[in-house]
C-alpha cells in the first residue's frame, strides 16, 4: 500500500512543564504528512530506538489506546506511546488495509513524561462516514495496539514505570547460545512447538525443519541488530533490484557464515541425526535461471560479509522456472513446487503490503493553481513482503532479501463476497496471484508480454514504495534522497522503476519536473548483461499504454527532452537520433528499455573487460561517444564461501592448512600465496586425494541418477550451463562422437594409450527453444550408444545430469577435472561458471570470451586450454559463410548423425542443418579443428599427474581476483558511493 498519507492536516502541540502552571504553548503547522515523518527539529528529547523490549499493556483503563466518541465531527482514538519516527505512517497504512482512513491527527509532546507523545486520530470509513458501531471500534482499537507493538515502540502506562520493562530486559539480556546443548534445546523446542511433533518421534525432514528454525532464530537476532544499527547511523543504503536470485540451500550457507557448523553437527549427532543428511532435505529456492541469478546471490553474500548497508529486492515466485524431467531422452517441463513443504527461512510480513496499480486512465487536474496528472487505475493488486535474512561471514551484519508475492486487493474481495459473487472473487484472486507465480512467463504472445510487464512493474512499484517509506521515516526533504539511496538495476528487468520513481516524485510528492529529474539521474546505476543489440529488451507502446498509461507519458516526456538536448550536441543526424531514441518508430512502436536505462542512470556497467569493449564498440556505441564517462566495468565474481567452504569442505581445510590460516575465507587475496607451494609434492598428493573423494561423491550420484557406473580413474570432463546454441553444447557432443569414432577405429594396443573420459553435460533448455531441446535429445541418443558399447567400456562415458541447479552444482564442480566454457567468442558477457570451477582447482577448456581473457592474465595461458576464433575474427568468419571449409573430422561426425547412426535420423535433420551449408552462425564447424587440438593437449597434460596437479593449484591460487567480494568493493567505491557500516553489538 502507498506510504503517502491521505491526510490533509497534522496538528502538533508541544506542552511546557506543568510546574509552570501556564497554558500550553501550541505550535500549529499544516503540511502533508509525508514531510513530517521526522520530528527531530521540534524534539527536545531524542527518542530511544535501540530498545529491544516490548511491554504489552492489557486492554483496560490504563491501555495506551482510548476512544473519545462524543466528538462533534467523528470518533477520535487517542494513543499514548513513546515517540518514534514513522509511527503515524505505520498506523495509517494498517488502518487503510482494513477499510478505514484518518481525517486529522493531533500530536502532543510532553516534557514531564520524557520521550512520550499523545496522538489523537480522527478516524472515518473510506467514504468519510463516522464510525459508531462497537465491533468496528473494537477492531480499530485492537489494530492500533498491534500497530504500536509491531512497530517496536516501548509502551509505558501512565503512572507505572520500571518493573515490567526491567523484567522484559532481563528475559532478553543476551543472545541465543551456540553450544551443542543450547542448540539441542532449541531444536527440540521447535520440533514440539513449531513442527508440532513429539520430541520422542520425528524424522529427518522434521529434524531439518526444527534445525532450520533454530538457525533462523539466530539470524533474526543479528538481522534486528543490523537494522537498528543502520537506522541509528543513517548511512547511504544500496537497494539491489533483481528479478532473479538463485540462493541455493540456506542451511549450509547460514551455519557456515554464523560459524556454528561443527556445533550443529555435534548437537544433531547426540540426538541421533547426521548434519549432512538433514542438509540434503532442503530443496533449492526456485528464484532464478542461471548466471544472472547466481551472481545476484553471490553479491548479496558479499554485501553482508563486507558490512555494506544494503537491501535486496525481488519476487517470490510460486513455481520458479520449471523442473526438468527427461523421458526417453526428451526434455519435459513440470512446475517446480518448491514451496509445497514451506520455506522455514522466510518471514512473512503480512503488515508490510503495498497497493500496486495497473491499467486505467490519466486525467489532468488543477491543484493549487497548477496542472497535474492523476492516474486513475483500473486494477489494484497487493504486494506482500517475505523477508529472507542474509548473514555475512565473520561479522554480525545480517542484511535482508525482501521478496514480493502478489495477493488480491482487499477491496475487490470484500465487494465480491458481499454481493455473493464468489466465483468472481476466486477469479480475481487467481488473476492477482499469477503475477508472481512463474519466473519469466513465455512472452511470445501478447498475453505473455503483458504478464511479464505487469510482473516487472509489480516488483519495482512495491520495492520503491518500501524504499521511499523507509527514507521518509527519517528524512523530510527529498533533496537528501541521492545522499541516502543508491538504486542498482540488475539488467533491464527492473528498468521501469525509473519511470515509476519519476511518477511518485511528480504526482505524489509534487516536486516538479526539474527537481524530480535531478534526483532520478543521481540514484540509478545500470548493469547490463547483454552482448547482442538484437537481444535488448523492448516493450510495445500499445501494451505500455494499456497497462501503465501514466508511465508511458513520463517516458515520452523524458525522451522528448533527451532528443531536444541531443540535437543541440549532434545536430540533425537523424539516423543517430533514431538509434538513440528511447521510442523506436516503425510498424510496431516500442520502448527501448536499455536506452531508457542509459539515459537515466549515472553509471552503465559491463560485467567483464571484454564485455565492456563490446558495449562501447558494438551495442551502445552512440551512447558511449556521447557519455564516455558513464561507462565502466566490474568483472563479475562468485563467493568463495559458497563455492569452496560450503561445496568443497575438504579443499577448504587443505587451503587453510597450507596457508596456516582460514582468513582467506574473508580476505580472498591470500589464496595467491598457494603459488609458493604449487610444485610441492606433498600438497599435490593431498590435492589429488581431495579430488578423488569428490569424484567418488559425484560418481555415486551419477550411478543413482542414471544407472551409469563410471571409473574414478577417468577424467571427469564437465559442461554444465543453460542449453543454448551460442554455448555450443553441440560442439561438445560432436567432439564426444569424434572421440568415440576414433576409439572404435583403433587397434586394441592403441586403446591402451587412450585417456579415459567421463563426459558430463547438464542444463535446461527454454520450453519453446526447439533446437536446444534437440541438443538434449542428441546427447541422450549418443550416450545410449556409447555407454552400451562393450568395445569402448570405461574409455568413454557420456552422462546428462537432469534438472541442474545450485545444489547439483555444489556436487559436480568439486568433482570435475576439466570444465568446458566454449561459447562462440563475443557472446558471453562474463561467465561466472568458469570462476566456480577455477576456485575448485578445475582446469578450463575455453574460448577467449567474456572473463576468460582476465583469467588468462591471472593464471597464465599455459595453465589453460584456449581454442577457437577470437572476438574480432568472428564477424569475418561469418561473412565468409559457406566458403569456410569445415575439417573432414567435422563432416564425418555430422554425417554420422544425419545418417541415423544414433537413431532419430529425421528428428536430428533440422539440428544438423543449423551447422552446415553456410548456416553455421555460431561457428561450430569453423572452430572444430581447434577444439580437437585443445582436447588433445588436455589428454597429454592429464597423463602427467604432477603437471596437472600444479596447474590445478595455480588455478585456485589465481581465483581470488574473481571473488564477488572484489566486485562489490568496486561497485561500492566507483558506482554506489556506499561505505561499510559494521554492527558490533
């Protein structure tokens, strides 16, 4: 709901001490309530915000809430509470949710009772009618009591002081203890009172739930202290807006960052449970789709660890992406019911909800002699907050990831039910909730595009209302907004927030265009993950006009002013003006969302050096020439806490042993010291043992999942990522076919020299992407042939891992010997997957794409296997097309597929057509010979165990540069302008 008050007048009274026996000095001021969220200018006593205790006063004569019914113009509710900023706004929001509004408010400050105020509310129904029925009066009184207590205000009854407050302080005078016995008590408490099971009979899943709630209790303590500390220090805060967060499992990450993993394991062991077994009970949160989402999760971990004041905002998807089911080698999609068994890590905030509007019309009205726009919506949906605490490592700081779920507006439900239209009420509920049901609805249809736009706006509208409400709790002047707020757009999905913030500042806060525009340009920074101009997001104008009519007007105004300014700088270069315009003209008019983001943001970030060059020279050339100072890059990173400490504890222990400290977990640059020991035979042997243990875990998983038994002596060769033509899983599969064909044509004596391989592929194909689905089917068809060929045996296996997610990655990455990152050069913006493998000492087979060039600089090309065309060579090869002759090996393996060697001849014809006869856009054939040469170099290196181990150690030693900690520090210093705000309580 809107945090803007529908209240016209506020009367403030300040009482002098009663011993003066004089009439009260009354200060009368009339102004909109949003501007008086802070009373610091007229306070003589500072309010106490750090107090943790709450005293509940019973609903008696001494209750802090009383009713004055005999008032000429309505019913007045009187509350006496300790003065706290934001209380009036909170009460107004709560009353509005149950169908009432406040017409007038009087605040009286009293010096005799330090820090206390008496607030009088004149309350009516939403139509301005007086309230006189006892049921409504009691309902309002109860809601006021809950609002007071829920806000954290300490309520003190008149004439009563000390005893209860001291008692409550005494009950909460310390933090929860983390020793095994205390943890056991908490676990059993939650078994009995949260899970509602007997403490003498509960299973693994129930034990996991109880453990999770016990850990969450400790997170909440730290979360409260962190938020109170931020409120007290009032630093500039970062608000990270992203439609995707792939957080992975929370239990393992939380206990690691809290430093209580061993204590939890011991406590559970004494109760007859194993920590590792319980950790496996947790499902993955289905809130993302790949690198972008995992990057967001890593950055949240680093923000918390580095003590930055930050909030994350996203959507609480009911079903997430989809579960990938493989039947007869074909991908099928099923809803991912990840919330079926609840989520013990989230905290539903039913009192934190905001109205989000859609459709309708825009009217022009005259207010105080000035024309203004008024949006009259045609549909309203409620956004309800779900909070997820994110703990930092080695710090008490715990920040928040707030996710929004769509619920029907109370008004529509009440109206439907009172008229007996139950079916309409149900339809309205389903219509509202579908907004946050599914991650990335299919937007090939108009309805899909409409749902995606509503999803994006729903997310940013709720987030901005929450951000502005928090700002106004402590600040009365929007000129301070850029000094206290940094808004980070994670790709173009949240970019409609630019128009939304302008709308709020113009239409609700009445700031005027110039003032609002100056604020907007100072708060937004934009990170793009796109490498192709054709892939940039666009929204049809007619769709925008229907769903968000006021926002379209604002975007038109922004574009008009931008075009007029641009003409003064570049003249009448209409071709360039057309390219840079936010509005794309044509048969179908579109809003270019990326152009809007660039025009309105103070910084545009690429995610690697190579990506940044592509943005400057290919994607946003015109904008770079206009504003070169806006363009920066921060190479993406991943968190070592998730990808070494949690997923590879054996390697974590080994690193700490050889470095003589575990400080590298927070100061990742210390990993570079491993270079000193790269040639040490003892470290190499210990590393080989760690790898073998991890390969054993992965081999057991493969056998359980697919029935294929693999040899631990074989090289585990892995490619796990979204299935897409540019990522070239097809190149990998054709390479496997070539290896298989070579083995089949060898003499038995020659086969003894072959390096055994287990080739592992995993990833999801988008539901409507037929070519990607055919790649998955080809993988299974080839695997069926190879894995059942007794001539080949353990020399070659091919395995597809279904339903790839974060938890599966935590198993696969530590057990990998070689990882393939083989996208066509110029198509990968960064590639954080390679960084996870690098940290785990896995060698990389890669093209010079994305962040690979920076990895080469850090560990040396001699410790990687680089192949294929360079970024600058790709356009020339494409121009040559069919004149580029593919190698004979390539023609042979494609012919094997075309001729039905692996079956399904007709089905794979269209797949083969994409890489032959001049249609090989992603240069699979052009790079094939180079790819085979790189694979041969891999075989030669793997045979030399000492050399391979040394290369592996150097990979881990050079991975520190690719930590998300470094990325976040760069953003904080160069883009967001935020500083650490460490909570020491």
